[in-house]
């Protein structure tokens, strides 16, 4: 038994294989043997070293406290194989998905159960070693959520794309059950949003995307309607499809153009939840907030409770698994480069 991990040692350089002894869990930590590690688009941002804000502005990941070297991978499924001396509730042998958006445990966000928005985040695969490895140290057994009966590779993506769409859709509240949600973006997250919305008992989604192939794929996956976001009358089409204006918008693109389109198609009481990180800036007339009244809010991944609820939906078979392509851990670098090159359809999950 030894540890093999694929490590980002320099931005824009191939991931490096590092080998060594299997890490030993200390204190409350548990050791998880990786059984599935999803390759996510945000891994490419970490590999590149920045987020593009548009207009020539960038957020450097170094400024956000991300230090190299780092083992990527925040969508982790695994088997609990060992517990530290002070670990509580660790189930050795359990098949689990790991909640990766771990906070400091002490700030107001963490104390209210919103570790995902902790300002001293120590997310796995971002700030601390992640899942592109044979073994992962998890700081506490409470982050290991039992997935008995589920396929680990199919379940790993729930930790990021799954919980991100679930948490964002939850913010739209009970209207979901009776009215369609306008979903901007029919890529990987859009596909996940369709499945999660169905599992939540949602009325359905009107998909907006500029790519014809993606619109057709969304219709095949159960979208109620698909609208070309680049059409000159896109806002009018959304208003017609929602019988008077979009009351709920999930923006998985997060561009100035998509938020402006959402505002153009808005009606009284519209709620816009922005998840995507494409970039850009928008100008909003302030009186619209009280007069319409509209809300624009963001959503970032999800809480530990959100992931537990989502796993329960998967166990109840209400949530259909997403299609995944399995690749051996030793192809971690190739898998990441294929995703960057746009060659990946569906989700790639590394397996041991
Ligand atoms: Zn991710
Ligand atoms: Zn915190």
C-alpha cells in the first residue's frame, strides 16, 4: 500500500505524480481510500491560476490563498479505511461521498452550518490535498456521507456540480413545484440542474443556451422548452414561454449577457440566482428592487446539509445518476487536459 497523488506543482504545467507512504490520520481525521474523483471545470481554473472577471480583470488564486503544490480533486467518493485516535462516528469500511467545502468551524458562517461560505475555507482539492490520489485525509468523520447502495463514481459529482445546482434551486423556494424555472446554460451544470429539479419535484425547466446541440440535448433530457439566448427576441421568447415573465431564473453561465437577459425577461417578483463564473458587469436601476420587486443573488456550492439531502434523493432513486466516464487515476493529467480542450461530454471520474 502506498500513496499515489497527482499534484499541481506549477500553473500551466502537467500534474506531477508523487508517491509516498499512505498518510496517517491524526486527531479527529479519517483516512479515505479513493473510489471515485470527479474532474471538474474549476480544476482547470486552479490549474491556470486565475478566474477571469472579464474586461481584462482577473482574480488570482494565489491572492485567494491557494498555495502550490496542491493535489486537485474536490468531488471525492471513497471507502473509510482508518480513523484518527479522536475521530467520532467514523464507520470503517463505509462507502462515502466526502463533503469538500470545509470551513474553519469557528466563524459565524460555520456555526450556522454554512461552511461553504467560510472566509477561512480549507476546501479539499483546493486548499488541502484532494481526490486525485489513492488516499485522502478528511478532517472529520462528519464530512463523510454514507452512500451504501450507490455507485461511487456516479455519486462523486454530487459533491460539486450536484450540490451547487441543488443549493441554488433550493433558494428559489416552493414556487419550483408549480412554475417553470428558466435555466441559463445547458452544459454539464445545466444537465445536472434538470435531474436535480426533477428529483425535487419541480415543474420543469426552460433552458436558454446559444448552442443548438446543447439545446437539443437539454430537450432530450426533459427540458420543457429550449430557447436560443443569442436570438434578437430571446427575452420575448422567455416571457411568452413563462406566460408573462420569468419569475425564477437560475443563471449557470454568470455572464453580463445572461443576467441582462434575465432582467429583460423579468416580471414582478422575479428571483435570479447566479451560479456561473463567466464574468462581466451589469447595471441595474435601483428602484427596480423594491418596485418590481426583484432579487438578484449568488449561490456558491452548498452546505453539508444540502449534500446530505441530495444523497438522500439519490438513495431514494428520485435523483437519476449523471452519465460518467471512468478513467484510471494515472490518467489524471490527460483527463484534465481533455476537459480543458472541450473534448469531454458528461463527467469524467478518476477511479483507482
Ligand atoms: Zn467543482
Ligand atoms: Zn468558518
